[in-house]
C-alpha cells in the first residue's frame, strides 16, 4: 500500500533501530576496507541521472526539474568510481510492503552484490520476496540481531564485491 500524496514520511522506533544497526555495521566494515584501499567509496543517495548515466525524462522533481534520487540505508558502494554494490535495510510489519521495494535495485548491480537485511515476521508476502531474492542470489540476511553474526555477513558481502572487482 502506498501512502497518499502529501503524507509526511514516518518511521517506527523498531524500524529506526533496525536501520541504525544495519547502517552502523556496514559503515564500520566499509571504513576497514577503505582504510586498506582508498579506491572504495560510499554514497547514501544517488540521482537517477548519475545512476543511469543519462538525463531523466520522468523521474524529475516537479519544482526543480532535477533528477530524483535513490537513497540506500547501507549506501551505494563504489570502487574506482564505479558502482559495485548497494546495501539496504527493510523493516516490515505484517501490513506494510517495505520489502518489495528491495527489488528496485536488482539489475543495477550484480545480484550477489546487493545486500538486503530484513527485519520482519517471515510470513506470506514477506516470505515470497525473501525466496525470490534468494533465488536470484541476492545477499539476504533475515532477522539477524547478533552483531558478531551480522558483521560476518557484511564482511562476506564485501568479499563478494571485491571478488567481482577482481574479475
């Protein structure tokens, strides 16, 4: 369900906690990689114009006529100026469709370089999206709250991105 036009953005405390955890760990791991290799870069939003390397025809701000942006909780990961990965956190209750929005990143980076951490009850629509992401090889982490375990998954994701750069 999409909110009516003009609805103020909102987030729940649970959603914010999930997002903060995800973002903090990814930023910490990213810093370690960047310290060892300054070719790594992270951006938390990117204009569609920059992302697609062409002017936008439709995705324009109605007031400024400038390209709209995609924001990613974990960031857009670049290596030598090229997008190599994107990290996103999705918190979902039984009645929202946050997880479905994770599909917007597929095709922008190799599926295995897309990292989606999900905090949600795994039922019906949520389970279908998780299965689909998993089928396509997206790096999916579901309901992981242990920091050591989550950090291992983020490091594994960075190693996958690093391997894709080397090939």
